[in-house]
C-alpha cells in the first residue's frame, strides 16, 4: 500500500479552509489519548458488545523500517505512538521515528517524513500533536526526536521552515550553559496544545534536570519554562538539601505526558524521581520529584502540586498524565482528575484548587541501611480508593506454577528484605512497581458508567546496592573455589571451560544460580557455598568483564546518567534504545573513537560536550575494562552504586511471585471500589499445562467506548482483545503480527467505525519487533445498517 493516495486527497486540499473537526471531541481521535483530557474514551458505538465478534481486518499498513532485534545501534525497534486522526488522515510515527500520513479508511500511505538526515534512526515516540489556527488557514504537526521539537505541514509532510531553524527547535537551546552543553533534554511523550502554545514535557539527558516548556506554535520561541528541580527562589528549592542540586543534579523527568484543561487554562503532568534512581545522599523530600504538578497553561506559573512519594529510592514515580473529568463529591459536581501510579494507588483531586479527595495516611517506613542515605521516615498510604495492584511483596507470595519455581521463590524471598518502600540496601530488596502498577499509557474513563479502567503490572523486581570502593563478594568466593580450574580471568584452564560469556548464554542470574546449585549438590568439595554464596558467585559470573569498582570512570558512569539507561552492571535497560555496554573492546579498538561517540552521541543517545577530555578518558577506560588507579578526587561522591536492578524471575524466566502478573481493572469513581478485575494476557505454554491464565507484563493503554467495549493490546502474548466494560469478560480477540505496546485509536470515516493498533513489539516486554499498523472494522454491511 505504499505511495497510495486516498480517494479524498484532492478534495481535502480544495476544501481545507472550510473543514472543521467534529463538535463532539469523543467522536474523533485528533489528540493523543483521545482528547486533551486524556480520557481514552469514544462515543462511537457502531462496534458494540452485540457485534464485536464480527470484527475483521480492514487494512494493514507496514512501515518497512523494522529494525532487527539484533540491530547494532538499537537492539531492535518498537512503536509506542498513539495515532491521531484528523479529517480522514491518520498521522503516526514508525519504528525509526519517521512520520507517516495514511488514508485512515484504507491504510494507504500519503506521505512520509524522516528526521535523520541520512543517519540510522530508532528509539521511541508516543505521538504527535496537531494544531490549527482559529481560521483553519494554518495547520501543523509537532513531535520530538532527540533534543529537537519538529514542526511539519500535515498535508505535505514538509518541515515548516518558519518554525525554529528550518522546522526544528532545539529543546537544549536557552538552558543554563552547563545543561545546554551536556546535551539538553529529550521528550518521548507527545506534545500538548494550548491555544497557540506547544507544551513539551522534557527528560534530562547527561546530568540535566527535566523541565516542561511551552513554545510559540508559529515561531518556535520558548514562551515559558518550569524547572522540575527548582532554581533558587522557586517553590520547592529548599527541599533538596544540597543548594546546588538544581545545577549539578539531574532527573525529575516529565516523561509521562500532559493533560490540558482548555476551559480553565491549566496544564497537568507527572514528574519522575531525581537521579540516580536508587541512591541520592542529600536530605529532603526532593520536589518536584514523584509529583503531579498543575500550572497556568498560558504563563507556566505554578498553581499546585502533590508529591506521591518523598525522596523516591525505588523508581516509583507516577508514570502517566492525570485523566480529567467531573467528580461527584458530597453531592456536588466538581472539576476533578485522577492520577494512577506505579504504586497501584489512584489519587483524586479538584483539578483547579488541588484539593485532595483521596483518603490516605502518612505511614512510617524503614530507614535506610546505607550510611549516607536520607530516606524519608514516612510515606503516603492510600486507604480509598482501593488499590488496583499489589502494593508490596509478602513472604507467602512465592510462585506456585511448578515445584521448582516455588522452591526458588521461597528461598530468594527469605534471603531478601521485603516490605513497603524498604530502602535499597546491600542485602537486596524485592518489591513491586518498577514497571507498575500503572504505566505510561494511563487509564481510560467512561463518563456514562463513571468507571476508570486501568491495566496493571504485578512483576516483582530485585534491587541490590554495593559500596563503590568494595570488591564484589562473589569475586572472593570465585578466587577461593574456582580460580584454579577456570583461571583468574575466567578464561579456562586446561580442559576446564571459560566462564567469560555466561551473561550471553543465560537470560537471568536465577538460571545460572539453579545450575550452580545442582552442581554444588553433586559434590562435597564446597562446604562454604551455602545458598547466599551461590547467589553471590552467580551474580559475579554473569558479568562478562568484572568491573573495577573503584575505577575513576565508575563514578562518572553512575553520576553521569549512564546507569539510568544501561544498568548498574552495563547490561542494558531492556529496551531497544538502551543496549548493553558489555564487551565494547572489539567494537572500539581505539579509545578515541569511544570518546568521540560519548561526546557527539549515537542512535538515541544525544552527545555530551559537558565532559572534559580527562573525564571522557576515565569513562571510556571504565567502559572498555581498562584498569585505572583512582586519585583522591575520584573517591568523592556517592558511596554506593547499583549492583542489581532487574526483574525477579524464576529459573524459567517467569515472574517469581504468585500470578496474576498482569491485570485489567475497573474502578468505580463513585464508590472507589474495584468493580471487576481480570488477568490480562497469558503464556500459552503455561495454559497448556493446565495453569489458569496468569496475565503478563503489559505496556499499552485501553480505549473505552459507548458501545460497552474496552479495547486493549499491551500483552506479551501479542493479542488484541475487546472486553465487556460492565463485566470484564473477553468478547473478542485477535492474534497480532507482533505485540501491540501502544494505545489503540478509534475513529469514524464515511460512517464506518475503525479501531487501529500499532504492532511494534520489542520494547520492555522484549518480544519480537514489528512494523505493522492493523485496523479493524465491521463488515461493510454492518456499517450500512
């Protein structure tokens, strides 16, 4: 279908100025999330619970720029964009972040724009924003790639040269000099429109704090900026302990997206925790980390905020924009909003005043065992509405899918620290929430039924810290028991095999741990290798190259932003644009080339000119495994670094706590109760063994319609499903060509309702990558009826 023009293309060009969007915003899908209030709701009901089983594929579009899952630069591709539809045209981004315009009725490609200027593209983007002048004479599309905001003509796909610099506006330009030099900001979320402003939620890159900025829709000039880590004199500045953190710290990223109340002139967004994620040795609550913030949309002036977690050490920020709708409070209708979180809590507010309608208490939580950490002594715990996911891991929540999984799970749960918001330590903690609870797509709200629908993850994570200057416990155990057979560098001795590539042979520490446990059980030569010791050796052996923990470059790696994307042990972040940094020697035989890549950027990584040449040398040597002795200046800074930050999986690769691992939930906004909860997704091999559907980790949002239906992809089984919104029963499902890890869109063209879902696969679930967009509709006879 490439290069096919829609049948109404020329008519649209002729009648452009006279066309307007539907008066009912819920019958179109011209905004990411369905409307500016991000309700994911549609009044279209041609497809309904009585006929949904008749759905058929209306068209399939393949973008043709799929990145192979072993791509050298990106490690595969994904699609997270929620398509928007304007007057019969569908606009979306592809796996390599090209923009395509399609005929929404046929899937025919009208035009294509690529931003890469001849380079290899990739990464992820969650959608575009459409803007029109009051008279409709000027129309534009906006989206972000790297640290640039790009403006396109929606009818030609050409850059609007009057915007910024030939259609591009650097989001780093105009920041304080240190932050501009370090690479500025990126923004995966779709921009939001308020009148003639394009509002962008920013993520800091390379030791740069996040911010939210508004740009003039015509010129690209920055109109206002909100500092997520407050500058001197701003609200929240005194919550950081370190008075220079606004200049030297980073993070507090607004990556979850924005919602807009045009009538009241306000914009809302969640903010993530500051960086590093798991250890931040300066006292205070750290505003506006882990907060929802409300601003005057025209000026960026602060209106109100609420901080969900104080001094977050768990990567548990609110991940999605709040949903705006009216609430009934004590018999009075008020302008409300709902914020769903990774914690599994739902927070309800008056969106104008910030009054909190949620019932919660401040509960004491454990203090940190790390001598330089200042964990908050209390955290908010919600008692109403009901939580939609498990809050903390309990000792009796061990896996029950097999005797082997149960034994493994019981042992590891007994060895780790559990409990709500127990701070990370050198022993290790297991908890829920790194990937939700809620995730970035957010919930759907049905104003007819007054139900909030949210898909949830219940995948446990294991986190363990280490002292930066300490040696790994497993290293000493290896020296005592293994070095004579396998060599000091694990290269193998005589007929004994090398142990240098185990992280490529096994998917998790748990798999290797089980193998070593079986081997130790066969011999009497290892009396010192108890369960804990076997785990330590397994963790040590899963490093392809053991890190010199006091390496001068190790602190730069931990403090410079690298660890947030590539992990404490450089194993990668589990997404296509966060590859492993192990075994870089063959790729970069010359250290100068690796220094150039860090300085100039590659793939999704923007360049960083803020490192000195000496710092670049230290960081490059660390990444290449070249030893360096630290100087006194290299031993300043955080005392602890991340040792393990990974899913807690059993030896077969399934979550090592009790199912369900993913659920779909309906919450009444009148009673706060869970109306229904069902597993979302399944592993077919477990179902074949007689295990009821377990749910899977899921990434992608729901759409709810007046037809009594809830549509969602999201699951690792790569299916697209329609649920009865009253009961949670599955009414229809379809096997997609790859995972639908995005929010679908529903719309109407020529009297026929469609629902389309991007099938990009890849991403955090790690299933095969794809490049398809699949649209469904009823047979044409239904539409005519």
